[in-house]
């Protein structure tokens, strides 16, 4: 019961289209092969696992009870999203296949790791959702049940991120002309997310 509760709960949180999802989908689309997008998938899954673990253990809840920490987190997240939106929009024209099959928008594995960590750990909305929903829901469990609940939430992240990159790969192969459009959509989503966070500060 605890396993399926955690699974469905995490699935509901991860389904909405957000910066992290768009980034992984896009990397799956622009990389030359699915394997080349795995660094982003693995890093995003590890970061999500860390946030889930901190939420279940109650560590993050204690930290975010300090108003200054919440404020700094939100401001940092807004600035980062604005920067990412600008960079993504500016690089949209590069998201087209060259004659040799390469894509100038494809990131190296190091950049994938850095950006995946950034969109995972500098996303206040995702952090607050993880703490507020998963952390709070885990309070009803103890012992083995809490372990199963935590593992199921982490499993959802792994499966979802791997699936997103694969879906991006399929779409990128079917119609490469969609890649610049996808990049601009990603930029708009990041901008909207930044505005949403900005409104929450007022």
C-alpha cells in the first residue's frame, strides 16, 4: 500500500510540464543517440532522489521554515530561470541537424550534468512541492513502509525521466524541423515559471 501510494503521488507531481521535464525531453531530441542523453537523465534522477530523501527525513522542512532561506531560494530560482530562458531562446536556431547528423544545441555530458542539477535543485516550485506533498505524506508511515514509500517515489523519477528523453529522441528523429520550435517552447515555459515565482514573492 505504501509503495503504490508513493508511486501515484510522485507520478502526479512529476507529470505537469515544467523546466526539468522540458530540458530532458529536449536533450533526448537533440542528442545523436539516446545513450548520449543519459547523463542528464541520471543526474536529474539523482537530484530528485536527494530531494525526496531530504523531504522524507524532514531535513528540508526544517531548513525552509526559515523565511530568509525561502526568499533566497525563490530569488535564485527566478534569476536562474530567466537566464535559462534567454539562453534557450537565443540558441533555438542552433537546434537543427547539420549535414553530418550532429546538432549544435546538443550539450556535452558535463554540461548536461550541470544543467540537469541546476533545473532540479534550483527549481523552488519543485522543491516546495516535494517537501510539502511527499514529505508531509510520508509522515503517516514508519519503518519498512516508509522505505517502500520513499523508494517508489524515487522509482517514478527514474522511469519518467528516462521515458522523457526517449520520447524526445523519437520526436527528434521523426521530424527534426520541430527542434527549433521545441527550444522556443522550452524558453517560454521557463519564462512563465520565473514570472509565476516572481508573483509568489509579492
